């Protein structure tokens, strides 16, 4: 594919409701699965790392907050854990930027001061399921081989190519397919 595109917009969740639902409910698993099929690492490593970055801060800080006897300080420690947990979503933004660069997907320069990598992080921070669903839809649109994107077999372009006969029999072989008209045949009056 010379100029790959993202499959739909960021909020085009109705394009594939199943992907949208799985991206919302099984974010870590969908992320790992998509990264592995796009050739960007092991699924289990991505799932574990992503879950750890999002869950560990809130759990560790929550336990610490429970052991602090000052309510205000305990609240601040718990809130810090929640904030760090949300920042774990930047892991998805990092890999979205890698995916965009590796496959030459178009950059979004309309936000974050025209910095595409910052826009990738912002998309994951503001709507992680939407960003993940778009990445999965893009993965569904293309096949990945040797670090390059190819159209998936069975797409509309492939259907048009299959309708054209790849090799038409010669006239002397009892032509089944109509022979194309040429200038020589029309001048000689041999048009069928």
C-alpha cells in the first residue's frame, strides 16, 4: 500500500461495534492482540505491561493511603496513585506513535501544536477505547508482512481484479471470452 490510511475516524465506533465493545471492555487484551498481529511484539508481554502500568500505581498508592492516619494526606496519596494509573495509558500512545511511524500512517497535526506524537498520546489519554478501536479497525483493513501493509484479500480492489480474466484463451483454442476489439479488426470489417 503506497499511502495507508487510518480506518475511519477516531470516533467512528459504529463502523465495527464488536471492536468498539471489546476495546472498551477488554482494553488490555485487545491492545496486546492487535500489537502482536501488527508485528510489534508479543501479545502477552504487551497485555501484562499495559495492565501493570495502569493497575499497579493505584493499588500500591491505595494500600499506602489506607495506612496513613491523616485523611487529607491519605486522600492525596490515593489521588496520586489514580493519576499515575491514568498516565499508564501513555503506553498505548507510545505504541500508537510507533505504529503510525512504522506503517507511514497519516499524522494528526490539528492538535497538540502540530506534534503528531503528542497527538497520539493525547488520543490515548482522552479516549483510550476510541484510539484502540481505530487501531484495530486499521489492522483489520490491512495485512502486515515484513513490516509493510498490504490490502486484505477479499477487499473491493481484489474483487475488481478477480473479475478480469487473468489469461484469456486464444481465438484458435475456441475462444470462450470475447476477444478485445483492436484497430486492425475494425478496419478489416471482422467485428463480431
